C-alpha cells in the first residue's frame, strides 16, 4: 500500500493539477490529510476572523488511476478513517445558518479519545467519522475544494464514511482523485459551517467501472444506494437528487417511472447533507433490499 503525505495537496480540483501518485484499479492507498482549516486554529482564543481564507479545505492528492478514461465511473471504497486529537469546531457572526443572529466568534478545542469527542464535562459525543471533501478533476477549468458539484468536492455528506463506496464521474484521463476535510463528528446540515474538524488518515481502495452511465455522484453502503446533487437553490438540489435516483431505478433496476416515484414516497428518504457551502447538497437514500 502506498501513502500520500498531507504535505501534497491542492486547493482546487482541476485537470491541470499534477498527479502525485499513479495507481492501478484495485489498489489501496492511504491519504494523510489536513483538517479543513489546515492547522491554523491552535487555541480557543482564535476564531473565524483570524483565518487565512486562502488556506481552507486542502485536499490531499491528486492521484492518477491508470486505465480511468472520460466516461468511466471511479469507485472509491472507504476502508478506514483515522482521526487525530484534538478537533476544532467554530461558529460566529455572519457564518452559517444562524450567523446573522450571532455576535463575535466562538471556538472549542475538543479532545477525542476511544471514539468519543468530549464537547464538555457533561456532553460526550460518539464519533461518526466521515470525509467532507472527495472528488475528481472537472472536465475543464478549476473548482475550489470548498465547492460541491457533479465532480464531488465539498459535499459534506456524513454517509461518506467507513465501509461506504462513493462513485464519481471520470472527466479526464486518470480521474485525478483528491480528498480531505475529515470530520470526527458532524450532523446533517453542518449549520454552523464547521463539523468537528480534524486531521487524520484515510485508506481507500480504488476501482474503475466501464460502460455504465450512472447518475453520479452516488454512494453505496450495506443498506442503501444514494444519489447526491448540489445547487445554490436547495429546491433545485432536491429535484436533481430525486431525478437521479429515478433515473437509476428505471435504467439500471428495471422499475417503471410510476413505481419508482411511488416507492420514493414510501421508502426513499430525502436528506440534507449541508446548507452552508456555495452550493447546498442533498442526498436520496433508497433501501437496497428492494432493488432487483
């Protein structure tokens, strides 16, 4: 297994990024990652107002996957996530859903031990380790790592966790996979702009699927298949994510459109991943036990 140091990172995903590693389909690779703030917060005395915003959401990589060509599907199985201690969480004036109601900024440095985050003496939170930023290069131009889109990016989806497989489109030869922005704890919405931001290590196994036009990005775990979509307008993101799941069910699972829509009303959950990035992210979860 090969390891990529956190000292090799990008702030934007782009076809012009130079790969730091070439691997083959089926290979496992370990990414060492910075936290989303790139280690800038050292104490609870610091807040959003002291950040260098040019150094936010670094993603380790990119990795060139041999044989991956435009039109393919890149699969990334998340084998393990290790998080460092402590983590940091922030909120403040003008930031996130409640920013207009806050004055000043507030920061907590939160120790982590034995899969528990110690928010306070009274409040101890079980970890739900996940990857905030994971994506590939877009077809052209560059997309900052803090922005989610069809290529993946900063989707802040808490289902991008151990045991899950995320499927991403390949737009350029090699795909150019990069990831970072780990969270030790995060709820759907991430309404205060930060989860429990941590550095750490992620081990993934990467593969390539040929000749499948899946409505990407998608996630699969033991229980669900999920479609994701991002847009500045939350309603549009919902429409896109649902339409993608309908497309998957009708084109790949042999459901007719009416059955697919009725099943959405009965068993498919529409959930918010995050509402604080430039584009908001929605996921639709469909139980795999009903797939054909």
